[in-house]
């Protein structure tokens, strides 16, 4: 009868709907599993990226500290170089002053030697004059 046919059709339609629902649920389960796998992969990638970022930040901090230490060492070396240059200039000035004093002392020594020589010459002349005066006195005494 028509009612039985309608019931059969309804049963077939219901079975097809159940099969479609089952296939949909299966596809949904597969899609959900794929999404979960992708999510886990993304989470692992994110964790790796965070670790790499942390490592890069650590290296950047160490590099910055090394740069600051190098700048401090350069500054200290420049300070020492400036001090050494000043000390060298002072040594040159002291050397020049010592050379000037040595030249003055040498000139004074030469003057003193010349004065000594002149004094010796005058002393020799005085001694000769004294001997002549003694001889003249002796001759005068002899004549007297």
C-alpha cells in the first residue's frame, strides 16, 4: 500500500540520513584530528621559536656586555696612553733642562779653568818679580 511504501521510503531516507550523519561525523573526526595534530605542531614550533628567541636574547646580552667591557678597556688604554705621552713630554723637558744646566756647568768649568790659569800666570809673574826684587836687594846690600 501507499502507506507501506511511504514508511519504506521514510526508513530508506532515515538510513541514508544515518549513513550521511555517520560519514559527516567521520569527516568531522578526521578534520578534528588533523586540526589537533596541526595545533600540536604549531605549539612545538612556537616552543622552538621561543627557545631560539631566548637563546638569541642571551647571546645579545652577552655581546652587549662584551662591547661595554671592550669600550671600558679602550677608554682605560686611551687614559694610559695620554698619561704616558704626558710623562714622555715631561721627560723631554727635564732632559732639555738638564742639558742646559750641563752646558752652563761646562761653561762655568771652562771659565774657572781659565781664571785658574790666569791666576797661576800672575802668581808665576809675582814669584819672578819677588825673586828679582830679592836679587836687587841682595845686590844693593852687597854694594852698600
